[in-house]
């Protein structure tokens, strides 16, 4: 079956490293946060070692063993002005060996390759797999049908409480936004679903704030145009952009529905995690052992964060449903405006046909009444002319005699 396999590290898959990704080595930004201070520490990966931004000290990528969250940004490579197509999230900003090193140290699952290969379809999957110890990878990808698509691979180490992730297709603005959201969520760093939640927020902003608002504005203009007199008199060249807009809006609505389905999958996973944080599994605060109290406090903290993420995902799903209904309403309005425009055009054709019928009736009456009279008159003139000619010839003969 095609599911997340145990021990399937991306660093060990030569086929995926060679065929799925493209490499354009540049500097790599790495961000790490821990529960102690919650302050994001930014690093640059140089020669397979981390160098802190603004300083000269360096260390290995996995040198610290305390619970933390590590995010590597695989920035989208820049597109040259002469390029026919923009760079996709396959184009990585580091070399193949550097990528192999990162995937090995962060224990990135090979399932991200399949998600990136199917870039035209949004997807999410998660599960518990064994990669040396029990891990919980989560893989998500957005649709590349529109600009700004992203992909995310997260691995949560249940033994240490750390979370490792790679975000594909980022820009400087997206990286800053992720860092700010991590800083504002410092109390939830130990939760394995923090980064997928941030990933969902970024996709919501891309789809609902940019794509939907722009498309709805253009759709309203097209609907008004179809409802006006200009729309009924337009030619094929003017209506073709409206047809393209209708197709693009339908594709966007389908994309919103597909992503909503993936968010629902996230919600199901979160609800499954809530069972492990339930009060029945949390030890009582009056325990005699300090370590047990600490574990219970951590459980309560993660249960609270889990509930917050679950409620937020439900709100996002409701927002997507409202947006999908709104897109459907506008598409129906555009269809109605098109039908009214066609009805108005058919009415004009019927009126013109009626006028043409009256003209033909007048012509037929003229033909039936005046043409025979004209024929009789011409006949009389010809008869008179013949009679005159006969009389002239008769007179001429008498004179000759």
C-alpha cells in the first residue's frame, strides 16, 4: 500500500534526490527555538555547519539535544528574466549533498517527494513511523495551480520532544512570517502540530486573502458587463476573457474544496491526538513524585495547545465553506447574467425579424397591386402606339394612290 513506511528517509533515496529535485546552491537559513527562552535563533548553513547570523560561532545542525523546533527554509530559486516558466518548489537553494545532510540530520521522510511530484494536487498525510525511534512525520503540499505554492515536511521526535521541518518554496516574506508566528507561539513549541497549523494559516492567506478577493472582484465586473447593454452587443473577442474568468473561478472553487478536505484530514488527526491528552490519561496534580507532576503539567499544556489548534482548524474550515458558497453564488449569478444577456439578444433578433416581416409584407402588397396595374397601363400604351402606326401607314398609302 502507498503509505508512510518505516525507516524511509529521504537521504537514503537516491532516486528521489536525483529525479525529483533540482539544485542551485545558495545560502540556507535555519531557525531554531526552544522552550527555555522562546527567542528565534537564525543560522546560516555553511559547509554543513551552522553559523549564527551576525556572529562567528558555529556548531552542528543537531548538536543540541534539548527539546526544540528546527526549521530549514528551502527558498525557491529565482527565475531568470529569459525563463519560459517560473521556478517551482523542486528548485532548491542548496546543493544535493547539503540537502542529503539536512534530510539525514532532521530525519525527513521520503514521502515529501511524492507530494512535491504531484504538485497540482493539494495533499496532507501523517502517521507514526519507526526511524530509529518512534517518530511522527507530517507531510503537506499546496496546489501549484497558482503562484506561491508551498510544501512542508515535519518530523516530531516523541522521545526528545523536538520537531524538525523543511519548508519548500519559501520567499523572504514567508520566512519572516513563519519566524514571527513561531515567536508568538513560543508556548506551543512542544506540540507536534504547530508547524502544520502555521502552514495552514499561510495557505489560507494565499487563497482567501489574495486569490479569492481578486477573482471575486473580476467576477463582479464581468457579471455587471453581461447585465448591461454592452454585454448583449459584444462579439466573440470580448466574451472570451469572460469565459476564461469563469473557468478560472471554477478551478479556484475546486481548489478551495480540495484544500478544505485536507484541512479536515488535519482536524481528524488533531482530534485523534486529543485522546492522548485527555484528562483520563493525565496524572493528578497531587502526585507524590515531582517528575510525574512535571509530566502531568506538560500533558495539560499540550492538551490546551491541541484544543486551540483544533478550534482554529474548525474556524478555517467554516471560513472555507463560506467562501466556497460565495464563489458558487457568484458563478450562479454570472450564469444568470449570461442567460439574461442571451434572452435579451434573442428578443432583439425577434423584433428585427418582425420588422423584416412587415417590410416583406409591404413589398408583396406592392407587387400584387401596383405591378398588374402597371402592366395594363403599358399594354394600353403599346396598343395605342400600334393603332397610331397603322393609321399613319394607311394615310401614307392613300396619299400615294
